[in-house]
C-alpha cells in the first residue's frame, strides 16, 4: 500500500509542554526518597523560589512554550534530545552506542560468515526499499499509530565530529555499503545504475573476495573511537591532506550502513556482549548510525549510534531480519567466468592518504581504546526460574516487578537506593523520542523497608509490593503521555543555555544545581527493556561512573539481564548480579504465600 509508512503522521498529536507547577510538585515527590530531610527542605525552598511570579521558572516556561510553537519545531523535546547526544564530548564507545545480539534462524555450523552476511544484506536492503517506497506499515502501540520519522535516519546516516557539538547528517544515498575487515575498508555497490539490487549469490561472492587473505590495513576506523574533539581535529587534518581523502570519507559517511566482518568467534554470551558493545576497536566505524557485525562463526549483532534512532525503531528492523533471513534464496549456479576474471567487480577498497602524525594518532587511539574498554565490566544474568507468565499470575506488572527487584538488589548493597532510570517511549507524539521514568518512589521504598523487616507481616509486605508496582505503572503512563519531568526540565535548561540572557536570566537557576534535581538526574541504575522478538541480548554502558547499565528482557519463562559498570565497581556489579537473582526469588516466594 503506497504512502502507508508516513500516512498517519498528520494525525499524530503534538506533545504539549507540561504545566510547570505540576512538574515542580513531581520533582519534589520523585526526589524526596533520595534525599535527607534537610536536603528535601532545601529543595522545596529552591523550588518555591523558582516558581515565584515573574521569576526564573515563569520566564523559562514561557520561553519554552513560545519556542515550541515555532513552525520548524515538530516536538519541543526532539532537538533537546538530539543536541544532548551531539554535545557529549566522550567517546561514543560504551558511553553512547548501544548493541543488539540477534537470534539467528541460519545454522551457524553449516552457513559461512560470507553466506550469513550476504543473506543479512539482502534482508536489510529489502527493508530499506520498504521505507523508500513508503510501504512499511505504521508502528502501533495498543492501536495508536507511532511516529515514523526516525526511519528517515536509520540508514545512510552518520554523526560527524566537530569542536563543541557534533553534526548529524543523513544522505539519500542507498547505492553502496561499507565493509570493514582486517583493518581495511571496502565500498560495495549493492544497487546498479538501473536500480537493481545485487543477487544474494553475487553479494556472497564479493564478500568472499574481501575475506580472502590480505595484509592488515590502516585501521582508520579506530579514529572514530576517540574523544569527539580529538577526532574532529584528526578528521579535519585527514581531509586537508588530499581531495582523495574527502572522497573516501564521503563514501564511508554516505554508506547505507557498515558491515563489520569480524575476525573473532565469540562463543560464551558475555564475550559476545563485550565484542558487540566495543570489540577490539578495529573493523568498526562508531560514527555510523548502523553497524552490523557478523563474526567469523556466523553470530550476528548490531552496534548503533543513538542520535537519530531509538531502540523501538531498531527492533522493527531486527524483526524484519529475523522473519526473512531464512527465506533469502541463493542461486547455486557457479559464478560466471567473466566475474571471476574481473575479481570483485562491485568492490573497491577505500584507502586514505596518511601522514606520520595521523599514523601516530591511530596508534595512540589503539592504546586509549584498550584502557577505555579495560575500564568497563560486563556480566550477563540469565534468570530461568520464572518469567513474565508467572509474574502476571501474581497480579503484578512484570516490568514493575523486575524494577522493584532491581531496587531491592541495590538496597542490599548500599543500605539505600539511588536514582534509577527506565527509558519510556513517547512516539505516540509527532517526533517523539524517549522520556525517563524515575523508578524510586515513596511506595517502592516502603516496600523495600517492609520486605527487609523481619517483624513486618507477610500481608503488609505483599500489600506494599502491589502498591509500589501500581505506582510504577502510573509513572510509566505519565511518561508515555509526555508528562514526565526529565524531558521538561532538560528542555528548560536547554532554553536557558540558548536564550537565558535574552529573557533576563544571567545565571543557571539554582533548581538545576540543587541536591534534589542533581540526585534525581544522577542515574546510578540506568535501565531499559523492550520486546525481545529476534533478539538474544542487548546492552550499553553505565550512564555515570558510579553506576550500572542494565538492559533486560522479561521473556515468557525467563528474564535476561545484560549489566555493565566501570571496572572500579566490579565487586559491586558481581554483588548486584547475585542480589538481583535473590531478590526476584524472595519477591516471588512472598507473593506465592
């Protein structure tokens, strides 16, 4: 059906700017369990000051409302979210990019790396065609259409490093993809001048050419792992050396996506997780919105840059791959002689002119990468005693149940709970992205204190668990409806930076530096979950140095957690893994009484 993909865009509601007084009340309520009584009193005073008639709060709120009404702004939070990513000076590796480990229907023992990669490319190009022809059906959440604009940035997109703030660029180019192998970069033309896509067999032939033995290449992709300002300087230096370098960089940045033909064969799931999150740095280009990684043993995953795309959109692509990869038809007839004679007719190696300074920069980047990845720990917990089917029978939301178990696990380490974040999708609005559900509540803390109290009755513990789960569901709904406070306060701060002096605010309002806001936004436990269709595992790094990055899937009869932390937190990460398992069992035992 033509026009299907973007046919509901005009129906989508515009996300309203929330009421400031209500948002401030929520800030008090949501931060209170994280503060001492003294800190909480101070936060209330600061918020009262912020809400004074004619004060900073009113000025910023009015500025945000006025700015949100500009015709060029589809959603007032979208540019805030985009610039939040683009202004981050850290390496994209671990700090920003996210991975997915894909389930495979192809037998990795009988299909070669090139064969699996060729089938994957064919599937993905079919998905690209669905988007470009506007034939992809509209995503929905409980019958509500979701915004489809992120699909415009899924392919042929890249994040370009600049001093201060990066640039996010999407090209209309679909003709080629970039393949990285053995520290070399190749351009593979997939679509010919007549618009025809290479056959899977022809793609496999080209990939086998690339996989044939060769000397190690320039390892140029390593530059994309550097701190953003450093990479911006090196990229500018690289482009200045020759016109050929500009052409080569354009070929990489305009590629539909990157395919990493990895030389490693990780088996154990924790090792797969590490290789997909960061790997050894070679044969990756972390700036690209989309990198598919096919290991030598055929295992497959994705590493993606987060500026233009969120997990729900990536999951739709993964579903498509999972549903179609085993239906890709390979022509078994031998490759024509003239093709063999022409070697790889559609492949061209991309080489850069390097000077000694850049060679040294790449060498330094390799050392920095080793230090950076050595500072991150990964653990995978596959909890198999029960899953969402059994939790639903307890009359509790499975997601709320898992989130309460995470808080209980944390409490057992620290004797308190720090702020925890769960990503919530807001794509029911035009250009909707994500909001943050802050999961620690008065109700969740009451439950934790009760379950840890030997003198508390079982019924009181059960009642408090149910109440805490209900509060979680309630907050999640608020966030989905655009009524969370994370995005609102982030946008107010954004407008202060952009226009503060114009509206008579000379310094950042105290509300943003006060302990209440700081404690709430310092997400020690950063979590996310989605459907697991076609996915074995997913993960990312911790949001803060003293925190944990926890991606989980609540499956029918199991719950899988991918957990990361800085290496200094290794002991606590391992304790967290033990505590999560114990907490889930303890809560289930309680509810079964």
